[in-house]
C-alpha cells in the first residue's frame, strides 16, 4: 500500500522542520529530485541534456523556489534554463541562484518569454503547489514539449483532485515528501501523468495518511487462501440474485465472473430466460427457480440447498423485476456477507447496512444513496471531492463502499480509505460492473465474518485491482467487452 496525504497533512509535517530552520534543506532535496527527473526526461526526449532547453513557470511561493533551484542545477549542466516570472514576487534566493548558474529570469508577457516557451524541450510547471487557493492564469504550452509538474500540477487541489480550468496537464509529476491524495483521485491522474515521489526527509513527521493506494502485493495478502482439504462447500457458496426478463445478460456476466474467480459453488436465483441462458452459458451455476423464502434463516431452507449459501451477490440486471426485488430483500435479511450493486442498492438502508456489506455504487448511485441517507449533495459536489462523499456513504450505511470510477475509492465505515488506480478507461463498458460484482461475490463467499471490516474493505479494493489488471491485460491484445473480462477474471489469480 502506498500512503497518500493531503496538502494540509504535508504542510503540517513540514511545519516543525521549518520551525527548526530546515526549510532550505528540504527545498534543496526537492530541487535535486526535480532536476534529476528533468535530466532524465531530456535524455529520453533529446538523447542528451547539454544544449537542451528547459523553461519553468514560476509562481510566488516555495513551489516556484523548488523549480528555481532545480533550474540552477540544470544550467550548471549546460541546459539553457529560463524561468518565467508569473507573479510580481518570486523566491529571491532561488532566482539569485539561477542567475549565478547562468540561467535567465524573464517577465511573463515579454517576447523573450514567449520565444523561450515555444522552443522548450521541457516545461516545468511551478506556478502553485500545496499553498494554492484556486488556479492562476498560465501561459499556453507547446504540444510537443514534455511537461513536468513540480509537486502538483498548478491548480490541482492536492487533497481532492479537483482542478481549476487553467490547470496544465503534465506528463510527469515530481512530488515531494509523500504521495498526495489529489494526484490519485478525482481528475488528479488525468492531470498528473506519471508520478514520482521524492523523499525529502519528512519521515516520522508524517502522521496517519489520508488514504492508501493499492499495490499488487496487497492483493496477494487480501485474497482467501485455498486449503489443501478444501471442498466446494468449504470454499464458499455464493447466492447470486441477478437477471430479469429485461436484463438476462447481466446475470450471465456476474455468474461467469464468480465461477472464473474460483467460487466453490454458485447458486443463481433466476427464472425464465435468465435461467435458460445460465443453463447453457454457465453450466457450473446451480439454479434456484422462483421466489426465495421470505425467512431464509428459518426452517425449510436446508432441503433446497439455500442454507449452504455463505454470501450473496445482489443486483446485476434485476431492473424492475418485482420477484427479484423481493429476493434481494430476503437475502439481505440473512445477515450473510453481501455485495450489493445496481438495482439492489436502494434495498440497503442506512440501518440495514453492516460490517459484512459491500456496496458498489457508480456516481449516480452514490448520489442517490447519499440523498436517501438525508445528505444534500449533487453530482458536482461528489466529483469535486469524491473521497469525502464515499466516506460519508460508508459511515451513513455502516458498510464498505466501493465507489466506481476512473480511480476506484473504497471506504470502510471506520474511516479508512483505499484507492485503486490500476485500471484503464477500456473498462468503462456495459457489464463491467456486473463482472466486478461476481468477482467480489466469489471472494466474499470465502469471507471469515470474524475478521474486521477494514479487512473487508481491503478485499474489495483487491478485487478492484484484479478487475483493473484484467482490463489492462486484455487491452494490450485488443479492444474487449465484458464477456471477455468475465472469461479472464481469474487470470491474475493464477
Ligand atoms: N515548505 C517548505 O520548506 C517546502 C516546500 N516545498 C514546496 O513548497 C510548496 C508549498 O509552498 P508555499 O509557498 O506554501 O505554496 P505555493 O508555492 O503553492 O504558493 C503559495 C503562494 O501563492 C499564493 N497563491 C495561492 N493561490 C494563488 C492563486 N490562485 N493565484 C495567485 N497566487 C496564489 C499564496 O498567496 C502564496 O503566496 C510545495 O508545494 C512544494 O513545492 C518543497 O517541497 C520543499 C519544502
């Protein structure tokens, strides 16, 4: 897991060091890291560094200071280093160091500045860092120049990933002290490009992180172990309430994903066309026809095998089907681990959530969930601060909330957050969420309910990582749809 921090948390960690007069040392480390990455980018782009051209857009604060010291180091290596002064005041010591090293400071609107920008091989965006309060008017950058953001792209909120309209998209962000949350959520990944973290020695001053980014090692840790003496029941039996006359395909996708993710046994609660299709498309699925008993925990369930169910996956493709809606309600009453998606989400209420419940809304569904919980929030609010609202949902519903989007945000009701960025826009395809539900359901069916809810959130985040990895792997070969995703959902597990 990679810890990520808000801008405020980083500034709080820096504060005691600044009080001890260590600001220059921190800035020197930041500048060194920025210079090293700029040299690498120059080598990649031009095959050399000597005689190349770097322009930095310099704002009023320490972010500009970092870049001025970095430019000085580049000038000393034979790079033509130009600082464009965007504001009346810039970091004095940094500007002096640059001039001593042979670099140049240019006025923002001067013809020289425009010429320098047009000829730049690399542009360093150092207008605003963690001290930004909104965006700033920034010059246009040429399309063919590499853009490196200093700490954060200027105008990108370091905590939320919200962007001001002028924000320049970077190819690379060299960030200092620790990863910033805003680089991995909201619009952050789109604007930050690749992210490199430079250790400037904040060490123990960094407290608990804002969130964690999931890595492949976390997936291995989170997944259930397959016991040598396992049998189909001990591996877990998933009850899947999915499909309707209108949307039978969603059930097929979820069922296929659950089977390929290694569920011990799958019981699909479905009728009509869904049941017919399942019989041929997912023969591993054991069908249960008709309505579930309203009281599944009561007597009578053992005979039809429903009592063997260890977890539920609810919602894919049930649409407006009344019987399936009643089945969702019956399943929820069992108190077994549940993943609820799509049309099942409205049946989970703030009082019926629980520590074995995973809710998987997309943006519109999250808005509806929050509104149903009595919170006044719009889609725009959620997009501006997705982590905040996913946390609200997790707390309001006392459940794990997996908020689907370009970055998937997983929150536990205890306030911990994991983010999966291992994904591709190619996963934005109909049925992709049904596959994720099947995968989470399969993992949940082996879930030990004695384990803490934070581990359940980690399991959900691991599922998002695996789902993303399959998408990434498939995309390398060709474009793909949800059927291929479901077919390959188990492949990273092998
Ligand atoms: N503190 C350290 O020793 C280190 C900091 N590092 C780098 O410093 C920045 C944070 O520096 P800070 O000076 O606090 O903030 P900014 O550079 O982002 O600039 C704040 C400055 O800008 C003004 N301002 C804010 N918003 C706007 C706006 N929209 N338009 C115009 N002006 C604006 C504000 O009033 C302040 O004057 C951090 O990101 C690092 O890059 C290094 O990490 C080393 C250690």
